[in-house]
């Protein structure tokens, strides 16, 4: 990053060019998010089942992360909630993505500067926890040229500004082009490793989740105060495509899956036991009953 001090008062401020490796995120926030109507839901999730499952898998030599469980659960839940993977096209049509694709933030350092890239995992609903974890490790540990998605984004970063904008505007209007270049059906951003309790990410997808750290918290179970492994999950959703109650059903289904419902879909080795069916795969009738 090139920095120059102001000639009259060098101590008061400095100037620098915007880091090129951040241009993709800037474009997404300015163009893809434009026009969206954000609304937010928060839920505290008991991660005891997830943590116990991770320990059992680790004892078998299978390394997993909390993010892998989250991507798996959200991917399965999207089957029952097509509006969560819908996109509003410029002329008023709605495109529903039929393939589940997880998008997540991936931090890298480029020329000594932190930069955020967007990783993609296709079909997390149909993959084992070990497969998802392996792909996450690739994004975390490999260099940018070694990961095709990151290499594509880096190439895109270096295109002239006007060319990038044309690509994005075309992608926002043409369904097949959008799927090729902006193909995530949901997004996830986590700051748990940084010790944050919660995060509300910008709405660059119709559904984007923020997750905080998993920590010991006092909760009430059967009238008793106990300590459980908990995390706060936020859902930032585009209110143009999802109303509040359906978004709440969606988030409730994710919660149920993370609190043990995933055992219907994976076995004790983290492998696929049952493929997700079409909706409703999780009984949301009980939650719908509270709406008068």
C-alpha cells in the first residue's frame, strides 16, 4: 500500500490507495447489496451436541470444525425454505437457486495487508462433515493460486474498475451468469476465533449468517441453571424476499439441526446417513402454530 503524507500537515493524516485485494468485497457491498432491505434475527444455540460429536470424531481421527457443522446444517435447512435461496432480478422476476452452495468469508494476507475473500463449497447438504472440513482447510491453509476460487477472485481484483462493474451488473441480471460468478445460495461469516460474541454481516446474499464464539454460558434446563456450550447465530435476510415469520422458521430449523437434528443425516463417523429430502424435512408445524 502506497502512503503519502499531506504536505502542509504531515502529522494530521495520510493518504493511500484502496487495497486492490479488497475490491471484490467493496464491489459486492456496493452493487449486490444495493436495494436489499435487511432485517435481523438472533438465536442462542446450544452447541453441546456439536461439541460432543466433534470429540467423538476426533477420537476416530476425523478433524472437524464448528463451521463445517454450520454449513451442513444451513445447507440442509435451505431445502425446506426456497425463499432463503431466492434472488430478485432487476426487472422484478425471482430466481430460486436449486443447488445449495455455501459461501463463507476467508481471510488472507496479500502484500502484508489483510484481505477478505469468499470461499465456496458446493452441495454441503450432500457432503460428509469430513469432506466439508477438508475443503475448509484448503481455503485456510493453501495459498491463493492453489485454490481455484481464490485464484479467480484475485484475477477479478486486478481487472479495471469499469470491467469489474460490468461483470457484476451483468451477473445481477442474467441468471446463468450469476450462478457462475455469484453462485452462493447463502453466506456465513464467523468471528468466533477472534473472541466476538456475534456479528451481523452485510447482506450480499438473501440469507447470510453471522456466528460468534462457542463459550460456556449459564442456561436454564428443566428449571435448573446449568453450564452449556452456547453460541449466538444471527441471520441477516433480505425482507424483499423473505418475511419475518418464514425467516424465523428457517433459523429455527438450523437451530434444531445443530442441537441434535443432524444425527438424522450423518452417522457417528460424520458420513452421510440420509440425504435431505424436499420440504418439510424438519417439522416446522409446531412453530407455525404460534402464528395466529
